[in-house]
C-alpha cells in the first residue's frame, strides 16, 4: 500500500463486501505454520495472526450488517455482491421498490425487472444489452431506452445511499482505512 501502514483489514469497502460474500462459499481451513513460514514467517500487521475461523467470522459480521441495512439499500448490496437464491430474492425486493418510483405498474414489470437486473449486473458476464432486452420482450428499443433512463435514475439513488451507509459504517469500525 505505497509504504503506508494501516491497521484496517481491507483496502476498500468494495474489497470488504466482496470478501464477505465470497468467503461464505469456502470451507474453514486451518492456516498451517508451514504456510506462515512460506509467507515469510513474520506478521506484518496484527490481523495477519487471524485464523480461518476469524476471517469467516469477520465475513459473517459484514454480511450481518448488510442484512440489517434499510430496504432497499441493503438489498442492493446483496444483489450486487452475492449470487444464487439470496441474490434473486434481493432483486425481487428491489424491483418491487422501483416499480412505483418509475410509474411502471404491472404492465411494465417484466421490462423493469430486466432493467434492474441489467443495472446491477453491468460489467458482469451475461449482462444483457438494451437490444437483447427489447428483442426478448418484444418491445421497441426506444421504449426500453425510455424506461432504462427512469430505472437508472432510481437505481443511482439506491446505490448512492447504500454505498454511503456502508462506507461510513466500515470507516467508523476500522474495517477500511
């Protein structure tokens, strides 16, 4: 870290959240003394002494904080960083929140759902283009573009509030520098 010493466990909020959702997918494995020797044998920071159990517990505490966040901000973090049923459930809650914000009603539910998924998945493999969404739903691309702007505005607000909330908490707790 550019010669700067920090006692924070993570370099950024993004790294902390990514870690928390990823570590839940791995078994707890003991870090052997041999592995410590291979890493140089010297603990550079206090958290270098953390065991696999400690790291899993840290991930669980981060996820617990995210789950206690207000709706829809916590749902956004879960949708953006998790996968499987937990991600799908969070996405459904976000779609239910966004529909009244953009005035979509039940008629546009499928389109808004696709646009919310696209917003959260942007940059990931399998993210649909606006053209693909229009073709799959059988609606004009101009209509998809119109609704995409409304959904993006609503989602930008949710994302901004979610990131501000979690960033403040992590800085206060010392998880990030």
